[in-house]
C-alpha cells in the first residue's frame, strides 16, 4: 500500500492549549522536517497534519473532533492525520474508534517516535503510542536550528500536585526536570539561532531541580542565573509557576538578575480558602499574598498575572466575592479566567453542588470586567515610562513595529525619523499612549 511520493511531502502542526504544547509542536515539526517533509505554505493543503491537542477543558476536546472532520477534502480524501498532545494521551483509543481518518495517536511523552510511526502509517497501519518512557523524549529530539527573537524552552514537565479539577497529572505524567547541562546546550543553540529572549516552560516550572556544572544541587533560580551568563541572551522569563514552589532563591533572583524580566504568572484559581481546600491547591489566600509581597519587596515594579476558575463545585456567591476581592487587592497586569469544566476521572467531577452554567457565565463576566479594569489601569500607569522593547515583528501599518515591554505588554513602536530596526533588536521607547490591550511607544534617542 505504501506510496512512493515524488515531490517532498508537506506537513502542518496545529497546536492547542498551553505553551508547552506550542514547544512540543515546534519539536514535532523539526522531527518531520528531518524526515524530509517540508512545512505546508499558509492556507495550503498539507499531506501530513498533526493536531497537537489540549484536554484541559471540555470545549478543547470537542474541537479535536470538529477539526478532524474539517480536514476532509472536497473529494472525500483526507491528509495523513496524527492526533498528538493531551487528548491523545487521555482518549487515544476512543479517537481511533471514532475517527477512522486518524492514522496515528501519539502522547506528549512519546512524540519523538513520530518518524517511525509515520513510516508504519505509510505502510497502512494505524499506530497508537501513549507510553510514558522513563528515559525522556528530549534525548531523541534533533538539535535546534531555527528560532525567532523569542523562544520557548521546556525545562520541566508533568505535575504531582493533583488539583482536584485538573487532568494534567494524568495526561503529562509525573514531574520530571530536564538536566541542567542539556538545557544550557539547547539554550545556547537557540541563542545562536537568533533567540534574544527565552521563556522557560513547565507545568510547574519552578519545581525544576537539577545539578549544575559544579555538581551542586540547584533550583530554577540557579538555572536562570547560569542562563543569564550567556552574553547574547537578553531576556529570561518562566511560566507556569506554582505558589508553593516560589523558593527564597527564586524570589531573590527577581531582585538581582537583571535579565529576568519583571513579570510573574502565578495562578491562584480562587480567593476563597474553602474553595482552595476543595481544589487541593495546598496554599491559602494568605500564603499566596505573602509570596506576592515578598516578590514585590525585591522587585517593586513586577507585573503580576494569574489564572482563575469560576464556578468550582460548591462555590457560593460569598466565595466568588472573595475572589473579586483578591483581584482588587493584587491589581493584576493581566489574568486568565475560565469557567470550571468537569473533567471525567478527576475528583471534582463527582463532587456535590455543581454550579449552573448561567451562574458561571455571570461570574466569569464580572471577573473579567475586574481583570480588564486592572489591566487597563496597569497599562495607563506605564505611560511616561521609558523602557526597552524587544522588536518581534512588523506591524500592519508601514513603518510600524511590534514588540514586548519588560512587563510583557504589547507595544506598537512609532518611528519619528530615519531609525530602522530589525526583528530581534531592542528599541528604547517612551510609552506615550495606553489601550486596554497594548501601548504605543515612541523611540527615544
Ligand atoms: N500548572 C499550572 C497551569 C495548569 S492548566 C497551574 O497550576 O497553575 C492552566 C489553567 O487552566 C489552570 O491554571 C486553571 O486555571 C485552568 N484549568 C485547569 N483545569 C481546569 C478545569 N477543569 N476547568 C477550568 N479550568 C481549568
Ligand atoms: Fe493542574 Fe494543579 Fe498541576 Fe497546575 S498544579 S497542572 S492546576 S494539577
Ligand atoms: Fe492542555 Fe495538556 Fe497543556 S491539557 S493546557 S495541552 S498540559
């Protein structure tokens, strides 16, 4: 049955969900490119399509099946479809049963075997691989050769925290940290390939632990300090962190590592202690606020971000009001908020007092209004600030460029005179105008 393609086959990887999936998607693309496939042009039909899926909420899962359906061509044929990511891990067998056009199912810890799976699928087999091998996939991935000015680097994977609503510990497996030496090599390759900013990724990135070149045990702060020593790497960020893993060392790094950007994404989920307990978050509102105070003490201008879930089972109006009050107290520069989504197999799914959808809708709207208000206020307070903007791409208008401030705000850069820059440059700008989602900056001489 194997076809012998005459022109190089094309591929497309479509990633959903978190930034770790984006990283994995890039790596799968690199694996396919090594096999001689070339990336499909924007909008063009691809011969091989990888849907790199997210299982976090019910809606994310529904999308997978509608996407598979949408890949059917007018003549009834389909590309070679692989389903990867967290839905593949959780529902691999179901996908194979429900969607005959899917030829490969590959979990997040097995995708280094994609080339081999493709060979078998080309021969007519339908292949599933959702193993979580002990020796990690990272050793089997190709060296990094291309990078834009900003790059992701997965340093930690998996989660041992088992929040009662969350599927991640089941889809990604137990917490593992990649070795320090490997990370320095990959970071160096990214920088050589053009990265100016690296965002360290992990489901609990600040749980990263390793041994440095001198054989000393070190946490994420040690890794950040070693990366900061790379001359051509200008900016370091990390996400997502857990409040309980904000060590003294990591907090201190925010005070004295200049390349560590003044931004902290620290999800809290709820501002009510009884709900946090039911979520098994293992922190309280008070302990969370204490962490923020300590970070602010060493880095007063830090921009804070968080994740919130509204409508967790049993959430009363008073619990929700406590969340709004926490938001008022913190003053987030940005935040992500979600309606609770019941995930089969998680402890919360069988809890009493599920919240009606219309109540969740209403709470989400109120929460988002509060967050939007604070985000706008944070942007407005930036007007007049002079800061460095990392130029990421051209804007829509001629002569316009887009980049990010140290506080992760999107900045439209206006040029008054002859200066020109390239993607990857640092532009020093004065922020002159603020909108709800972005700022405008004018180059200062
Ligand atoms: N490890 C990170 C993020 C995990 S997933 C952390 O602990 O913060 C990203 C976000 O998705 C979570 O922070 C949470 O806000 C949201 N989320 C996870 N499971 C969810 C569910 N069942 N329903 C709604 N939102 C959920
Ligand atoms: Fe999910 Fe909680 Fe782990 Fe975050 S810490 S990935 S929310 S179980
Ligand atoms: Fe989604 Fe898996 Fe990330 S469930 S949020 S893609 S870890």
